[in-house]
C-alpha cells in the first residue's frame, strides 16, 4: 500500500505539508520599502504595521540608512497566524549628494517615512528654453 493511501489522499498530504511549512518561522526578515524623491529630498517609506515607533531604529552609517523594526508576539495561544513577529531590517543606500545631518523620520498608520535632504534640494530650479530647429518664426 502506498504512503499516500496510508496517510490519506495526495491532496490531503499536500494540505498538511503546506500547513506545516506555513507554521515555520519565515526566513524573509526584510522590511518592504519604497524609495522616491520629492521637493529635493530623498524619501524612504517602509511598511511597519503593528510596530510601535519606539520599536523602530533608524541609523545612518557609511552612506546608508539602516532600518530595524521589532514586532513582539502577543500573549495568549494562537490557533493559526500568518503574521510575522520578530526583528525586521533593511539597509538602503543613500544618494551621493545626501546630507547625513539632515535626516528626519516619522511613523504614521504603519508607514515609516524617512526624509533625507540632498544637495539637489539646495540648487534653484532653472527652466531651459526649448528651441525649434528649422521652423520659420
């Protein structure tokens, strides 16, 4: 008799295996981030739902932001969870013109926003005229 028949149908075995693997701690511990620029500042947004602001650390070193957030496990017995607990981290390289002494961070509604001043933000904007070639006035 095959193993599948002894332990149930193949789909039942697969369902059990998938449930067991889902219960293992996740290896993925990177914070999801989004990088952008706005008004001459470099912005990094990181998802930190359920993490208290005092459980978030932002450091700058060697031209990079080091972001770390810790979400503790709640007390009580859980029957099933898809939530991840523990420490999550991400390193984000800063642009070459970043001002490491002009960095601000705030957390609102589960999103950590880090704003970094850049030298580009100090330069005035100048419009460049576009000339038409070969066209009569």
